[in-house]
């Protein structure tokens, strides 16, 4: 029952005709089709992640100029900022999977959400640790209850809560539904993280890169930062795809074993 409830249409999916968006999403609902696509994409995702991350980190840590105020401490930025971007992106992806699960009953959405959670939590932890390392020489303290820092810490706890909640029920469907609701409720924290430096007086500096204006950092720092961000983005996707492939294979094997045991 566990395998069928996750990877096969549920009664709600059978009785309610999918919308146009649902039909488009369900093209990738077949586990076999997903595994074929993921197997072809995995090497490319991993290769781009490694190449872009290594080039960007080498560029930023060894060749980019030091900041005139912060000195070499600014080099933490090349890890901290991409990790912060991925922390928010991961939670938005988690919320999107929750929408696909609750509205369209997408069979792979619940599994994807469950595998995004640990990866997103990892990038959020990296953001918090590097931010603390950066804050010590700049602010004189490892941690301050700044609006940006506090909201990112809340994001980390939301990730941990989702990870625990989807595994807290004997019935996995109930766990997935509870996790989806938590993910959607917690999504309100993402714009708080984004605009916290504008809404409140904080120690954290405003964004140096925005969609509405030119970057406020030198190009010699901007390009390696964007290179690392691309590498981290592909690393995020590669990790999620690898975990999701393993989860799908595990569920299929479990379903076959249960079917064999029932027929014995």
C-alpha cells in the first residue's frame, strides 16, 4: 500500500479530472519515465555543479580583490551568499511540490518534497555557519538577533520541522499531507527574509544585487559570486535528483517485495 499510495494514482486522482496544469505535471509522474530522464540528467548536473563551483570558488578566494573595508574577510561572501540564495530557493521548491501534491495529487511531488528538505536544510546550515564566521570579525559577535539572521534561523527550523513531520506518521500519506501544509504556511517566511533589511533596522547589509538596479559591488567580485551561485544551484539540483532517484527505486523495490509477500 505504501508504494502504490506514493507512485500510483490515488482515488482522488482517479475521480477528479486533472486540469491542464495537472496533465502537464503528470507527464512526469510515471516513475520509469522519471528515472530515465533523471539518469540522463544526473551526470550533466553533477559536472556543471563541480566545474562552476570550483572555478567560482577558486576565482573568488584566490584572485578576486579584497574589500577596502572588510579586507580578506569578505571572501566568506563567495560561500555565504550563494548558500543563502539556495536556502530560500529550496524552500520555495518545497512549497511548489506541496502545491502539486495538495492540488494535483502529483505522485512524485511528495517524494520530491521529502528529498528537498534535507538538501535545503544543509544549505541553510551552511548559510548560518558562514554568516557567523563573517559576523565575528565584522560585528564582534558570532551571533546577534538581527532580523535577517533570525528569519533565516526560523527557515532552518521549518526545514527540520518538515523533515520530522513527513516521517512522524505510520501512514506516509498523512505525513506527506501534514508536511505539505507546514511547507505552505512556512512559505510566508521567505519574503520576510528577503525584505527584512528594508523593513527593520538591522546590522545585516542590504542586498548588493537586485532586479531593479545595478549591482553595488565591483565586477571583479560579482562574476565569481555568480559563478559559485550557478555551481551551487546545479549542486542543489544534482543532490535532489540523486536522492529522488534513490527514493523512487526504494519504493518500487518495497512495492515488489510487498506484492511478492502478499502472493506467497
